[in-house]
């Protein structure tokens, strides 16, 4: 619990600093960016994609997640990120799809403070973080 509080404090401090910079949106979700229906879709598609995560790696500025393409398709991941980016534009998302072996990796990262915010924003995704 104390780690979550520290992570939130770090994310909020970074958000306050970046809020004065027009090139960086604050590290805070805009709860009004999605309609009620879109929020439901975000949760449903997110749950579907997260349940397909089979591996994760920590990065300097975020995390990478291997998604089983037999459980969640490339299009599922893209639909989820399209909704997620609307309410959380401070994330940098990357999808790596390798045709030869059909491996699918989703990277969620960003500027300082974003990595600490990921577990706060998405506890279900945080459950897939490396131990």
C-alpha cells in the first residue's frame, strides 16, 4: 500500500510539473474523454487482452507485455489502445507483431512518472508485471 501511495505521489508531482509544458499532457486520466459505452468497451476489451498476457518485461520507462495472439488478436490490442489513449494521452504505446512466429508484444511506457502510474491506472495489468 505504501508503495502505491509513493508511486501516486511521484506520478502526481511529475504531472504537476508537466502540466505547465504544452508539449506534454499531464499524467492524469481524463474521465470525460469517453462515453459510458466507450468506458464499458475499454474495460471489456482491456480485460480480454490482459487475460491473454503470458509474459512481461520491465523497461526503463515502462513495461512490455507478450500477448498470446490465439487469445487476443492484433486488432483487439489496437482497439483497446485506441480507447485507452483517448482518456490517457500521456502513455506511449507500441505494438510489435512479428509475422514469422506470430509473436505479439504490447509496450506501455512514457516520460518520467508514467511507469509508476501504470499499476495505479490498471491494477489488472499490474498483476501481469514481472515479480
